[in-house]
C-alpha cells in the first residue's frame, strides 16, 4: 500500500511538472500588425499620392526593456517624380528598422532608440539617397506623450537651398490618446518638422481623430492638416500637381497578432 502511494505521488509529480513549465511566462514577446489605410500620411505629408496603402510590422520586446522591430509600407512619392517624366527613379517601398530601450521612472515612461528608413530601388547617378537615420527620445504619462527625433543624415534626401546637407533636422511630436469607454479613444496630435537650414521645407502638422476596437480590428478616423508649402513650385508640391500637406481625412483598419 505504501509503495502504491509513493508510486502515485511520483506519477503525479511527473504529470504536473511539464504543465507548470509550459505556463511559466517567457521573458520576451513577438507581435505583428497589418494596416490597411486610405493613404499613407507621415508627419502630415502624403506618401502615396492620395492612394491606399498596405502596411505591416513585426516587433520583438524583452522584459529588460530592449526592443527591436521592422515595418514596411508601399510609397509613391519618389517614383511619382519618374512617372511624371522628371527623372528615372524606381521605388515603391519604405522599409524601416528600429531598436531601443524602454523603462519606467515611477509613473513616467521613457523610450530611447534609433530608426533607419530604407527606400530600396534604383536612382540616377548623383541623386541624394532618401535613406534616413534618426535617433529619438520619448516621454509618456498616462494618455500623453512627447517624442523628439533628430536626423543623423540628410532628411529623406532633402538638401538646403545652397546644396548643403540637412542632417540635424528635428521633429517634435506631442500626442494625446484618451480612452473614453466602449473601445473608443480620442486622439489629438501636434507636430513640428524643422528641416535644417531650409525654412521652405519646415512646417507644423496636426491631427484630430478617434479609434475604435471592433470585430478584432482597431479602426481609425482622423482629420489631418499642415501649414506646409504645397503650392505650385513649393517644396511639398509633387510632380502630379498635388499639395502633399493639404488637409484631408484618413481611414485605417489595423489587426494586431
């Protein structure tokens, strides 16, 4: 009888131990996301000539606060120039890579990292590469966040009026995301793009909108505008005659896995 009890106890331990090991939390996580957007708008400026975009990303996060990720979207702002017969450029994609470190200091969240924008394609000889490297720092508290980005390279291929580099350009991002219940959140944003030594390319942008979790997706509806110079001959007037910073509505649907 005693031997039977001992055997039963050992069998029970062997059965329970693997289950316990499987339930132990991992020190890291992977998440993925896919977004369908009525247009790709970045910092208030259109990237797809008023056409839809499909976007997706993959993120790795460690419990230490270290994270890495990649994100991509179709774009047309570079190839639009070629399609208008201005210069031979072949590009249809933006592919980003980033990494950093997040941590909390009491109720305040802090985030520091580096972001590489990559535009694969073919460009004419002497064309300034649109690939851009930025470092950033962000601080957040409850529903409010502020982020500062600093370009270590030319900003998306921009040059100063005298032909100089635009490294040192900065972007300031103040965003509020306020949950209001029933899966709804109100979103407000104000930003400032300062292009180094290029006042005609510097501008302010803003956004007001709402998000809603519904049928497994996060839906977004936003009204976005800027004071960027987008008239004929201006910096943000594209080769198809579009004002890339003009006010417009953006609709998005995002699935996170």
